[in-house]
C-alpha cells in the first residue's frame, strides 16, 4: 500500500516536472541570455579588479 503511494507520488512529480520543463523551454533562451550577460559583467569586474 505504502509502496503504491510512493510510486504514484513519483509519477505525479515526473509529470509535473516535464510540464514545467516544456513551459520553461520557451523562456529559457532569454533566461540564458540574461545569465550570459551577468557572467560577462562579472568577468569584466574581475578583470578591472586585477588591473
């Protein structure tokens, strides 16, 4: 009984995870671009700090 409950919870988690993944794929490009820009800014700051 407990085992079946765990399996059900696991399945629900997987389904919810995939749905949110597919939704975030659309936004991921912009999110990645933002992250990249932040990393570049950080890199510039580090370079300036060393000089």
